C-alpha cells in the first residue's frame, strides 16, 4: 500500500507539467514541405506522429520509406514504418509513396520497433526530455536524383506552478474563551437555582 501511495504521489507530481514542441528551422531549399503533428501526454511521452507531406516542386516526388529513419531524443536511430504497412510485415520492404507535383499526402509514421504485440497491437510511447529533439530523415526520388532531407522538432516541458495557499486565519482565542466563560456561567446559574443537579 505504501508503494502504491508513493507511486501515486510521483505520478501526480509528474503530471503537473505540460509539453510543447516546435519545428527547428532549416536554411535548406526543399522540394517538400512537411507538417508534423505529435500527440504528447502530460507525462512527457510522445504517442503518435502524423505527417502532412506537401510536394512544392514541379516534379514527381517518391518517398523511399526503406531509406528513411527517425532519431529519438536518446540518440537511437530507428527504422520507420508508415500508414499502409501491417505490423506483422514491419520488417518487410515497404512500397514507396508517390506524390504528384503541387499536391500533398498524409501519413502516420512510427519507429518499427516501437510496437507492443499481444492480444492487441498498439504503439509504444517515446520518452521525451526537456529540450530533447526528434529528427526525421526522409529519402526521396525527385526526377533523376535521390535526396535525403531532415526535419526536427524540439520538445519543451513547462512546469505548472502550484497554487499558493491562502494563509490560515489566526484562531480568535478571545472569542472562544468568551463562549466557554458564558457556558460555565450558564451552568453555574442552573446549578445554583436547582434546575440542574449533577448525578
């Protein structure tokens, strides 16, 4: 019971924060614009990543998923899988995704090793760090050339300050002593008049 109480206190203490993320700027001229949306819990864990990939060029762009990777805040490089891949096939070659000129597509991506498989299949969370960075490397075929472009997001933890407690009002001892004195006087009168006789 004590362990559960301590764990509960720890969880509650950790929950008193919020997380935000923002893309890191790049000076590169890119054929693709990418918008990444993470689902981040108050405990500092990333739970999903949805990408909107926009082809800004006049060429067909093909994303070569088997040559893409994600680098997690702990520095580990992970192979990724995307929307159309079944979890049981996550180690198999992935079909590329073609994006027509001046168009967009939406994909959910996640590290291929970050899945729990049991009665149900679900994504495993990625542990975040304050000022930690997740990097995504997409390799694309653009015209006759092959290019790898990098996107990155930095995560920040914002501690929620505890509300200040209002100072307790001092006990008005004079008031309570007055009540006690009045009660004592009242009982004394009852006793003196014979109305109240203690057994």
